C-alpha cells in the first residue's frame, strides 16, 4: 500500500487507486484504509465521484437533514435539524443562532435545493455518461517475442513465451481524446474478465496513447495456443463490469454494449518454444 505514503504527504490518491477501489479490486485492508481516507478528505471523495461520472456537489448536510426531518426521516444531526425546522439559522463557531424568518418558505427552499441535487443524480442515471465523440478511433498494435528479435513490423498475431514481455499500444488515429478510460479484457471459459492493472499488468497513458505492458502469462495464463485480448475505450465510469457472461452476441458487441464503447481485439499466440 505505497499509496498510503501519498496520503501522509497530503496528496490525493491516484486515479488508478480510486478506480481499483470503485471496481472492487483492492484488498479488504486497502479498502478500509482508503475508506478512512475518503471519510476525512472531501477532495478525494469528489474525485472518486468524478471518476464514477457523478457530481459530488449537493446541499449542505444540515439542509439535507432538515428536509429529511420534514419528510419523517432520521437525520444524523437532530439538534441542527430541530433548529432549522423551527426557522432558525444553525449555530456556527459557537455563536448563538438568530431568527431568519424561514417558516414555510424556508422549508420549501430547502426542499427545492435538495431536489435539485437529487435531480442531477437522476438525470445522470437516466442518460448515462457522455457518449464518445463521433469518429473517435484507435489503432491497436502489439509487440511480442518476434518483434523483439527482428526489425520487422509487428504482426497481427503476437507470438510469445509465457515469460515474454508483451506490449499493446493503443494510439488515436486522428485527434486524441483526454476524457476516456482504457481497459483490457480476456476470455476465460464462458466469461469475459477484466485484467486489472497494477504491478503485473502496467498501464501508461500519455497524450491520448495508452500502453499496456505485462508478461504473456499474466495476460492469458500458461496454456499454449491462440488467445484473444480485448481493448476497451470508454468514458470514465462507463467501463464494462469486471466479469461478463458470454451470450449469443459476439464478445465485441457484449463489451461495446450498444456501440457506446470502442472495442478492439488483439490475438496472442502462446508458444512453448520459439523457432
């Protein structure tokens, strides 16, 4: 958990750590540590919400509590709620509150503020993340064992020994798009599974180009034969689920989900010896 040192130094957790937390790829110990961090750091919570495609903005807690109280809820701050419900301004910094003429108008205003915040979430849930720009496309090229031993261009099918270092480069064809996420999937039996990035599978993104780098066995295991990897490009918060069951449709269509994501396949042939 080297990222804990960043917390102690006053830095925000990296997007990779937050994305792993959001997708459930951290250990229980790491999740507990990050949850404590998020509980104390509003900026970290806002960034996590942003990665998930949801705005973290909303009404002040005491306004939310007042509205919940008016509707029969059980707010966590009964003292502040009772003052707001009575039409008083909540106390701040130890100074006594004063009448602000809330009455029915104040409760109506608080309800409107909370409703606006809820509407933002409902609109996002209904409409989903912003679609990828029309015409956005990428070129996917990999390097395996043959490419490291010759000056020839990379072949469509990579060949690699289990311990061969494989690179998959995803380059924008025309204009790079900043606000996208890259992920790598593989088929395992009747499932298509996400390959989480970390120490074994590394992902670097620079100026719109993504580079996945890992040993072949970390990508497809040690079974000799031809395997297929799938590169997915999507908006933040719109990557496919970590595990999908293969249906009658193609794997590309399953991952693209109606065409709102870009999906590219990269064949990888695992060999037991290179000739």
